[in-house]
C-alpha cells in the first residue's frame, strides 16, 4: 500500500481534484506501476494516460522523499524531492532566458529531506505543492530528460551530444572542404564545418584570399583565444627565429601548446603564401594512433594515459612584445572519468625532461613512446597536404598532430601561414547555439 515515509503526501487526481475518488484511490494505493488500460469510471484521465508519447507519465507515487514516475514506454524514474525543489522551473526560481537558477535553497531554508504537501498529475506532467505553499510544475519532457536512475554519460548535456570522433587512416582519408563565401553567409555551412571538425578533426576552407581576414570570419566558428604569441601569428621563416616554427627547418609532428592547462581546441592556419616547392603539412590522427597503440600494447596505453609529462616553453615574442614562461604537466593521452580519450598532447620540442614515473617503468614508457612516434610517422597514419594560397586548414589541436617538412624557400616574402586559435569551450558554445537555432535536434 502506498504511504509516505516521513510525511503523508496526497496524490491528487487533477481531474476530479480528490484523493477520495474510489477508482483513483485504488490506483494510487496499488504498488507502483498502474495499468493504463483501466480508466477511471468517472472519465478522469489524469492517471490513465491517453498519450502514446514515450515521455508520458502513467503513474506517480511517493514514499515521502522520492517522486516515482512510471513511463508509458516502460521503466520508471525516481526523483528525490530536494532535487525537484532545487530545480523548480517556475519564473520565481528559474530565469528561463539565461537558463539559470535563481532559487538559493540554503538561503531559503529548504531542508535536504523536504517532502511536499501535495503531488498531482497534470495534463502535461506533475504539479508539486511544497509545505510553504510554493508550487512547482514539471513537464513530462523535463522529467524524462532529468532522469537520474538511467543517468547517461555527460548527464545534463543529454539534449546535446557533441558528434563523436571518427578516427581515420591516411590511406582512406580526405578532409572535408568548404568555401569561405558559403561559410560567411550560411549558418548551416558553419554548423557543417564544426560537425565535420568534431568527426574528422580536420576541415579545409577554400577561397579565403591571400590577405589577413578580419576577426569576424573566425567568430563564425568560435572565439579567438589569445596567447603570448598574440591573437594571430605568422608562421614564416625569420632571420632570427625565437621559435622552431619560425625557422626554415622541418618541424616534427606535434600538437600546439600542450604546456597550457587551457590547451587550444582549434588551430586555424590560413595560407597567405606558399613555397614554390615543398611546404607540405603532415597530419596524424592521434585518436587513431592511440587506438592502435592500445590494441598493440595496453600497458603502454595505460602509461601514456596515467603518467604526467611536463611540457614547457619560454622566451620572448617580438611580434606581440610578450615574455612567456609556460609550463604544465599532463599525460600524452588524457582520458575522462569514463576512461574515454578526449585529448592528445604530443610535442617533440616542448616535452620537458621531468617524468613523474617510477624508475622501473621508464623503459616501458620509452618503448611505448618510440612505437607511438613510429606509428605517427607511418604511411598508415600520416596524411600529407599542401596548402595553396587562400586555403585555411582547421584542425582539432587536441587530437590531430601536425608538422611540416623543411622549407627551402629563400625569397624575402616566402611561405607564410597566418595562425590563430579558438578555444574548445567557445567552439562548443557556437555549435550548441547553431544546433538549437537550426533545429538539428
Ligand atoms: Fe604547430
Ligand atoms: Zn519555483
């Protein structure tokens, strides 16, 4: 028999407004799931859902601390009342425009074990009346989305899932190509560019001209991320290079700025000028190499995902007139709390000499590292592209390692790439905005 554990909670029929209703009372007294095939003899449909929606509530019950909702499509969800009170969606407790909470449960003296004074089904969901008379309405859709008992990964982002990465091999890969004009004028194209960036980690935009582009071009995809090197920097051979990138030497495969805690998410390289010969860019999918490494030797993968490596760079940038001394320790393979790889950090030049590892594990680490390098450079994984003036290469800097061969361009105005970064948070934000605006859900 249904009863409240702490306080008696009345389950009220929204149509007949009474708990004394014989048929409804019989149903709320029944243990948990109530058949919707036996409608109330008075015609009341509040507890016998007529909806075929998978989000329809077919019954509610409570033990005083939890609201239990049974779904017509099967299964049920339980919601602690404190959770519902904390997340009331009324205009007094929630600012819908910014999607931000305004109720402060501590300041409002709300108890963690709060029980409502009334619960009733409504045409769209559930209405809860609290001891102080405050009323909270939750729609079936809200309840479904906020189910705790089947909490998915990244719960709370359930409405929006970043498109999954699709690791690739060089032999079968060709980067998705878009045009700048379309990107500037069409939000669907902006969405597609970001969608492809999530999936393949690389996108090429053509038709960008050979002059520096204004910030607004980049802001179609996210927000520029400033660093000691400035918002924009030119990758070209300089007479007195303070950075390997500015010398004509080959630059081995790497991800940019692993020495930043806020590692840039997106690297954009706009080709203003290209060398007559050479000037190839090499790209390797770090996610694909990591999968291969894991398959070959799980111990190496484990070490790479567990052992922090110190990354650093220090110096002075004459263009931005900034001194810098960057340093940060993070593994080569960064996995989230679900064990899923989300960031690859890898730079021959910026890898420091400190290694937080036991002496006896060092040989294994280096065996793995040498194999990692071998795989990154192998024809199976290393994709080669030669940017033409007017091309812009966009890559996921937390996944795709890039490098170049030596530049034999001795002209005064030789090969030149104009680079910048967008932070992942802002790319995510832009994509999420487009996702909802363009109704991609
Ligand atoms: Fe780089
Ligand atoms: Zn409220």
